[in-house]
């Protein structure tokens, strides 16, 4: 990745309303030059509206957007030096692949030689050789996505905006194109912002994730930070699979949950305080007998075989439903069946306390 510099894009206290509905509320963050950032969150959280404000396709009610310390507020999309790829690709159906790619270059009044050179480079870069004279309707979804990227990149934008560009593709093609997209961005060093509701997509692509909910930012961090150091119960529940318990801090590392006590190495709470304890499924172990770190017994409700691990869904005796991911090598298919009684355990350093 291109070495990062400070504050290439600055969003300051951005608020956007549609009538009486607040879609973005006092949103602020910075993006570094050459960074790949994902806006992640559930449907309706404001992430696409935020992208459109950056592109100049929507106007904020208040706040500022700066690029290299220069405000973009009031500038039309054509003056913002951005390329954008929409979820539907928005290719011109009556133009061939070559004509779609050349479109922006021709609008920029580039010379015929430059247009031919840039188009040829992008066709090769995005493996569209042999498809130049085809129309969008003659292409697969993955090929259409490549054409949309080539058209956006043709005008050499300093900022690339992607609005869920992979969501219309099937899982196998989407997975393959994720890798191609990340490789392309790293090679070009172009600052890229991508909207997605797919946590796996964000975690595999982004240098940093901006996780949103109800028009506000819940957390900004690397994929590792978002997963391992969630700032709230919402973040923990949205990213990955979570076991969440409401518990009262007793003293030291000790917490009282419903029907059992458990230790958390970093309690981050005062005695008597009610918090949420997070245990990821990979940190929730099972055993046939009670062990020192066992905290409850449960009954296996469902077994899922997921390649390198087996996911056990259990009902605790206290009523909670939990998930434990057991490595294939540790899975006992004769003793960990539906209806089996198992002890649950977790090390204190693997348990996180959330407000």
C-alpha cells in the first residue's frame, strides 16, 4: 500500500436530513492518502448517503468536507476529482465496453492517442481483453463490474468511491473479485472508500473500517481492532459471531451473570456496575467434564460442520443460547452430538467487558 499521509480527506461534523429525518448526525473522521476505507453498517445507517455527500451527489445540511485542506462544499461532482462505481454499475447499455471506458476521456477532450493508450492499459489491467466490442448485456456480472471500474479509473481520479460494487454478484465471483479489487487498489495507490453491509467484505478489504449505526459512527479502527476491541455491544454483535451476557461486576475480575459467575481479566467496570460480557465462539471451549475454568453446562441443540471448525449451538441450563467453535482436530463426533451435555469454559483473558 502507498505510504499514508495525514488527513487527505477530512469530514467535520457532517449532518444530513431528509425533511425531519436525520440520516447523518454530526459525523467526523479523517482518511489518509492511499488508504482503503470501508463504510460498514446495517441497511439505512447512512453509509451510502455519506458516500454521496463525498461525491457531491447529495448536499449536507451542515458540516464540512475537505480534501487536502480545501473545502468541497458547493463544488459539483465534476470538480471533485472522484471516480464512482455504483451498485448497479450504471454502464451505458448502448455503448460497447471500449466506448464505456472512453466516455470520460472523451469528455475531458483527451487526444485520440491518449484515449487509445489509456483504454488499452485499463483493458489489460482489468483483464477485459477480447471484450472491447461487446455490449454490457453480453457480459457477466463480474465483467460488468470490471468495465465500471475501468470507466471510473480512466479519468485518473484521486479518490475512488464504491457503492456496494460486489453485492449483485454470486458468492464465488464476489470472493474472487474482492482479491482483485484489493490488488488493483494497492497497485494504483488510489485512495478508496467503499460502502458495504458485508462484514466479511470490509474485514478482507479495508485498511480501516468506519462502522455506522443510525447515522452515527460507532467505531473507527482496523479490522483487527473492530473485531478484537469492539467499542460497544452493537459493534461486537455486528462484527463476527458473538456470545453476549449481561453481568454485574462483583469485585476484581469476578462477574455475576444469570446463574453463574465468571472472570474477566480486564473488567473495565466498578463494583455493582452492569455490563455486557463478550465471548467469541472460538474462545468458548467445551469439555465433557467440569474443569477449573468451566462456568456452566449446556445441551447441544445444533451441530454445523464449517470446514476447519465445527460450530456447536448450545442451550445453557440458565436459558441462554451460546455458540462454541471447536477445531476439527478437537471435535469428538461420538460425544458432541445433538442432545449431548457439555461444560462451557473460557479463559479470563479471552473475555471482554463492554458498556
